[in-house]
């Protein structure tokens, strides 16, 4: 049995949710403006609904070459830890639960309901509502994909270290945009500039270095500070999962929390492949969703690494032409047949 509030939320499709997100975006603090948009691309509603209604879910997962943790039911309290609003998850979750239990307005306005819940969460957390709007939307979409019972029963745990928790949102925004000092001769074109990439994944936060105009994935591969494969079988080369270096596999997709303007423009191949993968990159020259093997940095950037990857764009969103994939490495070759099937199977 679903609640009245669940029935209300389930009326909206992915594009309607994204439309509401766009409408409330100015009300979200800058620290979470990109993060909220990225989260909704990490957990697309249409993919979830397709898998839930598939005649053979396991076969669909195989056809989509799904790898990693793509279901929200196993990460109710953790999928959004890269949002500043994660600090207020307990209060937001409680506000959503209370609102759901007392909801009666089947014909209510979704944006209005989001604002009401965000305001209640902000009062409880003794913070500003612009810091709870983003996490409220994330919480509501989580409820849609896991169901009210599972949502209500989760612990509401906040996973963030004390030092980071005490940082102000403005401080975090500033740090994301701050370029590394190149020394007193940094203005010279002959200087080999290096930039810091700050990353957040599902288990860790850290940094690695890039040479100027180097692809993000290349710099990530040099970081051998941890046993990455032990943490995630997809991480054979370093911090970021990589199966190729030619935009052919989709494993290295990332969200750009800060510094998107310092990355190279999207080339036609990356644009086309992102649509095939289904990652909803957008049409901007420097969007928030990138393939790390293609995006070159000319400044410091902050990214978040999704815990999964797949190839579902053609089946879920349609309107995508076939393309011949040419994986550049042996490890990527094993995906060639599966990816081709995922694109062409009807």
C-alpha cells in the first residue's frame, strides 16, 4: 500500500521533476546548486521506473551493462553526502516523514510542497531554507524510488567528518573555485602548471594533481595512495573508474561541483557518447556532467564520482543513432559486445 503522498509524488515524470528543480534552483544556495542537479542525473527516475517494470530485471541490467551501486534502496542516507545539505539530512528526513503522514492535497503543487518541507527542515536545523531546498528535493526523489516504509525506517545518518561539517557554505564555494598558486613565475607560459582536483565519492573525499591541459582521468590514475580496486572493482587504474580512454565505455563519468568553466569544451564524440550512456549531459559547452577521460583541466576543479555506470540512453530516452565503439584498451574490449547490444537491442 502506498501513501497519499507517494501517489502524489509518483504522478510526475523525470522531466517534470527536473523542471521543478530548475524553477527552485535560484532558491538553492550556490554551494548546492550544482550538486542538486548532479544528484538527479546520478539517479534518473526513468531508468529506475524502467528497471522496476521490466519483465526480466536481471536481463535488463545485463543489457544496460550496469556496474556498481545504482539503486537508492541501499544508500538512502549516503547517496547525497556530496551535498552541503547532507548536514541537515536528519531534520530534512523527519520533515518529509511528518509531511507525508499528514498530506491530503492530491492536487497540490510540487514546488510549493518542496518549499514547505524545506522551510520546516530549516527551522528544525536552525539554518536557512536555501540550504535545505536541495536536500529536500533529493529526499523526495529518494522516497519515490525506495518507498515510504523503507525511507521512514532508515536511520537518517549524517556521514561527514567534524572538520568539514563546520565549514561555512561560502567557504566551500570559495575553495572549489580557488586555483593553485604557481609561484612567482606562474605567469610565464613556459611554467609547467599543475592543478588540484578535489573529489568526493561514495566512501571518501580527497585530492589528486593534474598537469595543465591534462585529462582528469590521467591525473587520477597517478594516485596510487590506496588500494582502489579493493574499494571498487571498477577502479583498476586509480581514483576514478576507467575502462578505456576513448569515451567508449562510460565508466569515468563524473559530476563537476566547481570549476566546470576551467575544463575543455565538450567535443562531438563525448557529446554523442554521453547521450548513448544516458547521462543527461546537457547541451552547454562546459556542462556539469563530463567524461573524465575527455575533459582537460586548465584550473582547479571539484568533482563527485558516481558509484555506478551503465549504457541505457537509447532504450530509456530514445532518439540516439548507433555508433561504432572502439575501446582503446584490453580491459575495455570486454565491454564492446555488451555495450553494442545495449544500444541496439529493442
